């Protein structure tokens, strides 16, 4: 997933559990990264052209979550954009836009999924209070700090206007997404890595989105969907959601 993961534990005695949780994240990176030739995702993309590929129940659960968000967002979230990402140059040197099979890319949900698996390890080891993040853009809170019953205070910053707020998380996850999180130059212009699945083109910026949900994977996927949509749908499984964009300039007659 190409990012840094960190965790905070309230009890120093849980250091061993924390190390196990980080190892679980590393295992998920080995399975889900589209940048590793030996990952399960790469195997699916490579062998799926030839025929069916056997997948474990956990991977199928992740794909099912992706399907649910895809349907609930009317196609604003779609993990099958790997080929388009490669064509635009987000996997290194841009490739030719050939008639290639669609390819799986779980970059918009992988960090959250890995964090959720790490939280499962912590719970199994009896940890009741912890905070984990992936790349500072996806955060999951387990319990609450002893001095703050309302939860872990997470300060967010809006990429659009520079303002933010403190969101308190308790047994919940938060994810933010932005058009400026990762950019490349193409045809002399800077384009962002979040694509609109309905058009295959980068989401126009500046824009940022925030989602709070029961799980980090759900928050991760919906933050991307909200960024694509540019607004919050009437019905979502989120505890909280927000999309920030600069005000549109009214055209003079």
C-alpha cells in the first residue's frame, strides 16, 4: 500500500499485541498491493485473464464490501480501475490504452481493510484502548483514552480552505480523501489519482471528503466515493460525512 502505519497503545504492557497487529498489516500489504508482483491482487489480474482464480473467504468478504459500496454509491466507487490507473501513469510509466481486461486495484480500500484486521488482533489479545492510522488519512479508534471518555480526538484539515475540526472517535473509523493526495503530470497538467469510475477521468479538484463509519474499510471506500460524487447521498451507512469544495463562481450575464 506504500504508506506508513502507526499505532498508539494506552497500556505499555500491550506492546507485544501491537507488534502482532503491525505484522498483520504487513501481511495484508503482501496480499492487496497492486505494486507487488507476488500479491494476491496481482495474481488475480494476471491469471484472471486465463480463467477462474481460487480466492479465500476473507478476500471474497473484501470484494463483497466493495460491491456493496459500488451499488450504494451508484458506481462512484469501483475497485476495477487498475488498467486505467496504469494507462494514466499512476503505476509508473504510462502504458498504452489497449483492449485489456479490467484489472483490480484495492488502493481505495486496502488501508482501511488492513487496519480493521489489525484491530481484530488487538481485540483477541485483550487490548481495549488503541488508535491506529494508515498514512494519516485513515484512522481507527478502539475504545477511548482514560482521560477522554468521549473518544480519541482527531484533528482534520480541509485541503480546500485550510480549515478543519476535531472529530472524536470511539470504536469507529475516519477516512479522508482528496484530489491532491497524489498527483502526476500528464499533457502538461497536474492530475489527481482519484478517478471517476463512470468516466475514467480524474476527479476535478480542489475537493476533499470525510467519512466516519463502523469500520475503517467502509470509511475508506466511502471517502473515495464521496470525493467522486462531490456531495453526500441521502442514504449512506456512515455516522458522519462531508464533502468540501470551493464555492462556484456565478457567471455574469
